[in-house]
């Protein structure tokens, strides 16, 4: 099976001073929720983070059943494209799913579908009916996307879709995603209020 890449290096300014990646969600660090939900559809994990986060995230992933590697940012605060590229550069499989650390409801069924759609292409990126591309829950051919991210950054391009201009990629629409899983997969936790709402959702499950 392919690899899961969790991108956790952002500063989470709307969340406050605490590190969102290891914030407790129902008693479990948020990054562990993401990792656990990926465990059935990948065979290893790469975590992209800052050097100062690594120890806390290692603690959060203690006992995880799959191999875990870290891809630490050489330069911080470069944005999600840099984090995606750094994470994918550490991947050893052909394809990897990239998921942001603040998406605790990532759906394995959706991830499996994205892997299916990516086959033979460089990427499969969801696009919801509201027009948003979900680049931080998408499947990429690891080397191709890492190269594209580096090229875009070198050219001074910082829009998250810029690397895709260099790739053969497919758009995965909302209708197909709904058939394979829940759109809750794309919900992210940016604020303390959203964290409380996510905890309430967990209690209802």
C-alpha cells in the first residue's frame, strides 16, 4: 500500500499559542486521530513538522502500528506548499495521500477512492461544489509533486494550486466523493470553537 503524509508544520495562529497538531480532541491528540484513520489505507506514515514540534508529535504517535518517519522543515513558515513538498520528498512509495493534521474526521473510504482516481496520473485532487480544491487532502505521485512544489517555490509562486500546473492531474468531484464516504472528511479544526464542536461530534458517534 502507499504512504500517508500528515502536514503539521503550520503555526495555527487562529488556534492560539498551543500547537494544534497535538491539541486534545476527546482525550486524544488531533494528529493521532488523523494517523489512526489512515492506518487501514496506508502502510507507513510520514509527518511533516517543525523541529520544535517533533518530540510532542512523537509522543502523540507512541504505539502507532505502522512505521513513522519525520520530514522536518528546514525553513519554517513557508506555507502549506512547502510542507507538502517536504513531506512527499521523504516518501518511498510511488503515491501518497497528504492530509492536514487538523482534519480529524478523514474518511478511509474517500482516501481509497482518491488513490483509485490518481492511478496513472500525478495527482487526484478533490473539488467540492463550493469551488474549493482540497489540496491538503489529496493523493499525489510523490516525486512528481515534490519536484513541482520546489519548482513553484523557486519561481516565487505561492498559490497552493501552482504546482499542479506542472502535473498531469485529475479533479475528483463531490458526487463521486459522496458515493465513497462522508464529506466530513474535509472538515478542519482551526479555532478553539471548532475544536469544541468536533469534540461534541465525537461524543455523538
